C-alpha cells in the first residue's frame, strides 16, 4: 500500500497501525507532514504500541500542534484587541476557529494565518486599526493591491511587523468573480459568539466553508486535511440542516462532492446518496492522493489540469486571460531588470 493510502487508512482506523512494517513508517510520516496532518495523526495514534522512532516523531508532532494552537489563540486575541473599536465580533475562520471553539477538528491541526471574517463596510476601518497596531501590507505592487480590493473576497494580506504572523481579513468566503455567491450576511448573522470579542461560523457554515475552500476556490492542494476537517465536524456534531444551508449559499455541488469524498476516504457518516463516488470524484481523489513516499507531489499533468481549473472557477475566461497576461508581463519585466 502506498504511504498516502496508509495515512488515510490510519486516520480512518488507528488500530491498523500495528500491522505497518517499521520501514514503511518513514514514508507515512513524510506524507503526513506534507499534508499538514502529522499532528492529527499523532493524536489519532496516541497510546498505541508503535516503534520507538515513530513514538518520538509523533510526540514531537503533538508538541508542535500544541504550540500552533497556543500561537493561533494568542494571535486571535491580539487581532480582536486591535479591532475592538469596531464594536463587532471578529469571526474566526478555518483552523483558528476550530481550536477557539474547542472542536475535535482542531485537535492536532496545523494552523497558519489568522483568517477572519468581517462585514464589508467595516473593512476600511479594520484595515486602519490593524496597521496602527503593527500589521503591514505584504502586497506592495499596485496591480496586486487593486486586484485584491476589487475582485477578491479579502483584503491584501497583512503581516505583523514584530511577530511575523499574517492576518487575512475576509468579507466573504469566495472571490467576487467566482460563480457561486455565498450569502456573506447570513454567514455573519448566524455566527456563534465566543468570549473575548471573537466568534466562529455556525456549524453548517463551517462545513460549507471547508467544502468551498477545497472545491470552489483552489487547486485541491492540501485536500486530505480539508476533507478531514469536514469529517471531524460531521462526526462531532452531525449534518442536520447542511443540505439546505449549502443550497442557500449556492454551494450544493461543492458540498455534495466533499461529502462523497470524505465518506470514501475517511468513512464519514453520511446518508446513502453520498456514499458512492462519481467518475469525476475519482479524479479529485486521485489528485488529492498524488504524493510519493517522500511526500512529493506526483502526476504533473493532473496537477496542471487542477491548477487551470482553479483559475477558471475563480473568474470568467476573458478576465483570467487579461489577469495572466498582466502577471506574465510584470514577471518578464522583473526578470529583465534583474
């Protein structure tokens, strides 16, 4: 069995760990790190009898995950403090939201940027407050800055000058040029308030967002982790109301595919109509599991198709051609000047 298939099998059924050849563990751990699932795997396998080197590697992964959790919560606290004058809850997204809400999806999860959601009318004020509190713009190029502000679902990324931590300020969950148009106001209105000026999306919106992020706004990289998020959310709190909520946001197709894939890979508890993959689903699964034993991505042609698809679903073709032309000209000019 390939290392990536073994990783998926272990996440689904940790008791299978005892049957793994010791020499195969190096590859499994390499793939887990590449998919940012090492911490999740470490928690899933905690307490099982494993080779000494594996026990040590998983212990380190748990320490790293605990530090990521601590750092993410501290950064969320700093962001909420900076944005307190808005008098509006700072809605956390993705991994930071999972750990702040104490959800199983956050256990061992790798966390990068601090992603937040705010009403669009508050963005100008929020940006000024963050800059005053020490965050700095990362996109100095005028075209990139304009592209974010006019067409994207978030402000240009900001990074803190001292801590080096990035905050992504969203006003919705998909680019404005994408075909689906999620109801941003509903996301905000139905968010669940936490302590400290923070909030998280309601349960069904968390699942919808995870599906949208994976299947309606990207090239499927990191798909195994995103599917695990969905699996953990459903296994912990179910999926009552999910179908209606996905339809409300115009994301039924993405959510349906995510449910079929997470059931196929992780055995997620879903109704029978989501328990069989389509032919297209199998291509998605192949792309998500395209790693060798070193954790390197495989199947270049499939990755290229996925990359092209990710752009086509983000914007209409004429706009995409213009965007890529401008980026190519700028890159050529930069290389020429160097």
